[in-house]
C-alpha cells in the first residue's frame, strides 16, 4: 500500500450495484475536490466479446461447462496486479477501456465488445479508483488485495443477485429464463472460488438483503426495491468507527454485531457518504502530508 499514491478498490459481483457505488464516490470526489483516475475491471478481461464466445464454444466442446468471466483463465490478473503496484509506486499505470455499447463506441471510435489500446493513466492524480470484479482477488500467483489502501465490497445476497441478473438479461439482452439459469450454473464454481473469497479481504462490505420473499428467484416478477431491503454494513476493523454517530444519522438503523450495522436500503447512499468521506479524506491528508 502507498501513502503517496493511494488506491481505492470497489469489488462486487456482476449486477451487485458497483456502478451506482462508483457514482457515490464521484460525488464525494467532486465535493472534496479529489482528483481521481479510474481503472475499470472490464479492461482486464483476457478476451473481447467475440473471442469470449469462441473460447466458450471451444471449452464446451472439451467438456468444460464452467468457463466464465470470473476465472484467472479469462482475466489478466497479473496485469491488474502490476497496474495496482505501479500506481502505488509511481502514481501512474497502464490500462485500457472495454467498449460496452454504441454510446461508448462513438466516444472511443471502436466497435462495441472490443478494447481500446493500452494507455498510461494521467499523472499528478490524488488517488486511483478501481471498480470491477477482482479488486481484492488473491490466487496462488497474484495478490491484488495487498496493493489497495481501502477495499470496499458490494454484494447482494445470492437470491437477490440472481433476481437482478434474470431481470437485466431478459429485459436488456433478450435472454430466456432458461438461458440465464444456464449462465448462473456455468459461473457458479468460479463465483465460489474467485468472487466470494474477496469479501474476506475487503475493509468494508455493503450487502443488500431483501425483506420480501425471494425464495424462488427464478419466478420473481420484479426486483425488490431499496424500500423493501436492508443493508448490512460490515467493518473488518471496527476500531475508530463512530457507531453512535452513524446510528443517530441513519434512522431505523441498528447494530447486529460488534462490527456490523444494519440500515434501511433507501439509506445506502447516505450511509456510504457518512462512512466513506472521512476514510477518503484520511488517505488524501496522509498523501498531502508527505509533500
């Protein structure tokens, strides 16, 4: 970890809400005048969209029914670790962009489903912000987690995650329920081995829990709303966290364990603002004290 070039890593499974969390961080950065540079987890996938389909077909022919975006075989973990390490040492690193749609295609001048060229991040930034699937990944070959100064996990309970994926893939991508179910089953081993373990590495986890019946996510007609959810916030090290202040600022919240607070789902953004702003400013003040 680097006092001079701090790194914040947001890790969450697909559909967990990391993009909305990124917007919360951007609000804090804007308000506190923090100059952040960004790395997207998608940029470190090994294959573009067409290549991934080809590789998936090849693996299926070999009998591998669990080929997914979550594994070391489909990601550039070494390059991601190097980017974190380089930024911590020098204040810059090499990354690229994955182009998701037509809007991003027009912006970057390349087809959707492809990558831009590798390029170096701007220098003289205050911190690096990563958002993606593997911001705290640890394997027998890499340890990305050790280079991040603040690691945040964002994950819904599993049934809620499945409901979100089913609704997103059916409405936005036109997939059938059966096709999405096959995808969930295909990804499950890698999810267990490479996604779940990251949430023991994170400093703070935000986990959304529905308060309505989600016992059969495959027939759910809508996604539980924030008002129909609670958020469990777990601190790896609760020392220094002002729990009485948080309880007073978050109506109807309570402590479920000595290191965990539970608040209404609609208060997630406020909870993040209250918890994360002081932590971000600690990193910035520590950095500026070295100048």
